[in-house]
C-alpha cells in the first residue's frame, strides 16, 4: 500500500506544477487602451512589468495598484490575449479652468494659491473627492477673517476632450464684528488700558476703514503677543496668557472674546554686565549705550533696544554679523533680575563690490555719487542705510532696496546689491487744468528730471490761465562739482491779473533771470544762493484801490530789482515726495539789493516734522512765518506787490484763497508784511487702495492769518479750520482736494468749504 500512496502523491504534485506553469506567461507585448491625453510612454513608466517579464494573474493586483497610485485613472483593467498584456484604462478628466466668483474680501490670486496647495489647479487631474477638501480649505480662509456666514457652492462642468471646468461660487456674507472683549485676571492694569494695546476692538468711528472690529485668529494671536510685550516691558517676567475663549452668536454676526491672564509680580534689575569681545569699538563706548541700571523696573523693550544699539554701533565698524545675546538671570524669591549682554562681534567684513540693478536709463555714476558706503572699505550698516535713503530721495527713482550677500568662498566679504525701480523721468505735456484760485489753466511743458540719464533737470513750461501767462525755462546740474555743488539758471516771464488771485485789482508784468547755486554743508544741511535780476511793471484798472494808486504816484509803476535769494535747509526726511519720517527746517531770505528801484527784504521760516505712529499712520506738524519790510530808498515798507497772503489750499483751508487779513478801503484784500500759518495732520490709510504711493489722505487742523505789520499781530485774529484733504499724483498732474470747516469765521471773511486744484503744482 505504501508504494500506491507514493504514486498518487507524485501524480498530484505533477498536476499542480503543470497548472502553475499553464497560468504563468512571458509578456511578449503590452498594449494600452483607453488613453486620451496621457501618453502610452507615461503608462509604461509606471508599470511594474515590461516586455520579457514572466507574470501571472496573481500579479494583476500589484500592477493595478501601481497605476491607481498615479492618480491619473478612474478605472484600470488587465486582460491577457495570448502572450500580450492588454491594459485598459479610464482617465480622470483634466481641470481646464477654475473660476471663482463672488469673492471680495480675499483676492482671486490668494484663493487660487490656497487651492493649488490642496491639489486643485488648472492643468491638474480632477479628483471629485478633492472638492470637499477644497471647500473646507476656503471656509478656513474666510473663518480666519471673521466671515462665519460664508457659503461656498461648487459646480463641475464637463468639457470636450475629457476636461472639466470648475466654478466656485462664494457668498461671503457679512464679517462678524467684535461685540465684547474681556480681560480676566488683571490687577495691576485696568481693562481699558489693556484693551488700548490691542489691534482688535469693538466697533468705533474708524472701524469702516481700519477693520479693527473684525475678528481673525491671526489678529488675536498678535494681540496676545502685544499683551505679553506690554507686561514684559513693565517688569512682569512671569506673565502668561492662561487661555482665550472665542464665542460667536447663533446668527454668526457677533463675536465675544475672553482673555484669561496671570500677571505675576514685577521684577527689578539687580545688576547689569557687559562681556565678550568688542572688536575695534572701545568697551566704554558700548557701556554708554546701556540705558538700564540697578533698581529700575525690568523692560524687555529697553533690553532689546540696547542690544540693537550695540549691534548697530558694531555694524558701523564693519561687524555686520555681530551677535548680542541678552541673558537674564532671575531671582524669583526677591523678584530681581540680573542682565548680561554678551557680545560676539564675529569677523570684520568689508564690501568687495557695489552693484546696481534696474537702472535702464540712469547712468551708474549718477547713482554712485549718492552713496556713502564705498567699495573696498569696511561695511557700515549706517552708511548702507543712508545711501539707500539718499537714492530713494531722488525724484526719478520710485523704490530702492539693498541686499548684502556674502561673496562665495569667503567669510569676510560681501557685495552690496542695490535694486532700483525708475520712475518716468521726463514728460511732454499738453493739458488743461482748473484751480479755484487760478481758474482755467492751459499748459504745455517739457520736463526732464533725469536728462539723458545724467541726473540733471531741464524744464520748459508755458501756462496760460485766467490769472495770466507764465513762461519758464530752467536747468539745474545737482553735481556741478564732485563735492555736490549744484549750478543752474532760470529765465521767466509772468503777466498776472492779480484780481483773479482774489487780491487787489491790478496787473503785474514781470520778467527776469536767476542763477541758482547750492552748497552741501554736511549730510543734512544745504545752503543755496540765487542772485538775479527782475523787472516789474504795474498797470492799473478802474477798480484798482486808491492806496495802490497813491503808492504808484509816489514811487512810479516800473521797478528794476537786483535780487539775492539765500536759504539754509536742514532736511532729514526719508523721502521728498510723501515722506513718512524725518523733518525739514528751512530759513530763507530775499533781498532787493541796494541800487534797486525798490529796496526791501523778506524773511521766511518753514518747518515740518513727520512722526510715524505705526506702519500705516503718520502725524505731521508744520508751520511757517514770513516777515518783510522796506529799507533804504523805500519808505513805505514792503511794496504792496510783494505782500504775503493767507487762505486757501496752501495755508488756512476753508477760507477763500488769499482773502484773509487786512483790506484796502474798498474792501479788496491787502495781504500784509507779516504772515503766520501752522497746521497739523493725521495722515490716514487710503480706503480701498492697497498701494498708495501716489495717494495721500489726511485729517487736518489749520491756523493762521496775515497782518499788515508784525506789530499788529493779534492772537484773537488768527483763523482756524478742520477738515479732510486728499492728494493724488495722477498721470495728468496733481489733483488736490480739501473739505474744510472754518471754526471761527468773522464778519467779512470769505469761506469756501470745498476747495480743489487740478493740474496745478502742489509745492
């Protein structure tokens, strides 16, 4: 019986082996069916089998999984035809277009970036399961901006050639506003004081512009850090935000925020140490920068500021990568902290090369002469920044950026790369303008602020308005010498009907020539001298005031003036157009030299300071005082045609231009020999404008007047106004608007709530 069993077992194994060999086959060819967009070669790249491979049906699942993993196919089938493997696929459709409609709060570009992040973009394979993921991603985008009522509907439209168009219809809804913010656990500071520190706020007067009443997760996180900084700057080193709760009403319109804090106790400074290496900078000089001492309340802001000052000082001497570590050691029992400033200056670095990019018109030399950092010398962070400021103060440059990449293969060299964007520096202009104080204005001008890329200014101007005619030819070379002495000239002719300027009625005909010299005294101070000749002829009308007629009878109606204008200016503004920081102080004098037909002088002082309050808010404070008088052969004081005037867009807005101050006997504006004007402005963000380099909006308060002489100055006669102003440097010329309310107008004052100017220079 044993031999019989062995025989049966051998026959069974032989049959099984024959069956296996029958299922295996050698692939002689591979055919792919069902392709529309995807090439056969792409499929072959992903197949785990090739011609000549031996496979069986048990290998099919692995092959199918490999093709499904590509994401290209909705269905895959395998079939054997002899020794040919047939792969039949059904492709997923391709996304031909992604349309987003209804979005306003978030731009389409930002939304498409978010969609690309989750795999939904034009040209990619469409997977219907992605739509749910997309909707959730978009919902999170809107929730982060406080729009909890947002609704998103998706629609898939089949197209020819196995493509689809996807439309996302977004109903954003109203943003939920913050109804209440509570701070819990505070003892040292009142809730009102803490809430003032936050960006988030309940709805106020300016919330429409600032959006501070709209909740967002990112803004709340920033507010928590602001609170932390507030406490750390006042010594509360153990301060902590224990938790925050955000709840929303069922209608998704109002948000309630609760911030739970643990204040701890304030710490005072026990001692301060300075250690490490200081390079070539004397240790004593760095110690003077430490402005916190024993017994003072700890302040993280002051500690950070000290570290920055030390780093900046080292940076001026070439230590561009200095590292200043601040190490506070706490004595929790006595609530004391010891501060240690550990200085590691690193290697001293010098500038190998200074490069410019973007100057397609401006000559390299014109840019280099503004630099304070030089090639081959130790790098100075102060000089690099000052060089950037000087460049961006040039009228023909729109923006300037500087980078200092390390030179490959070295550890003590960098290049200074300045990337600039040029403004159009020249214009050929024929235009029409209108100003309330100048009437209809026809003008033609050719100007070049960067003539042939040399930085020289050239201008030819013709203006013809209701006021009169004005012709002007000017040229200026800001670098006549290598030291920055400027040289230029001006030829001009004016024929002015003064009554159109709201002053007394007479006609003034003027022509003259002037040479302009500028001398830089230091980095911020400039002295300018402008000798010149001017001929003035006065004609009268039937409406000319009798006082002017008497003046002309005594002194004649024709004047030859040999003038000298001199001015000194201290200018630290970061830009000349729309500055946001710094100040300008200018003293100027104009004198008709002895031997002139009318001998007189005029003195003027102008000052304006800009205080950046935040990244989007600037406060400015400015004023101007002018005084003039006659001397020598002029016994009647300052000639009437040289008087100062006040009122209008350039002085006290809300009052008609040039109408403030004394009057002639027939009630025509007189002007005066003494003028005082001041104003303060809060420069606001421009609503609905993302980039506002050419637009400025401000809330202002003006005060001022003009007096016949300085002795007649009277505080009670000053006029005040408040309002809003806007300035747009449009492609057609500057447009200035003002809406003002006079606060103390008196009988006889001429007011004008809305004032504007179009196409008339604003400075």
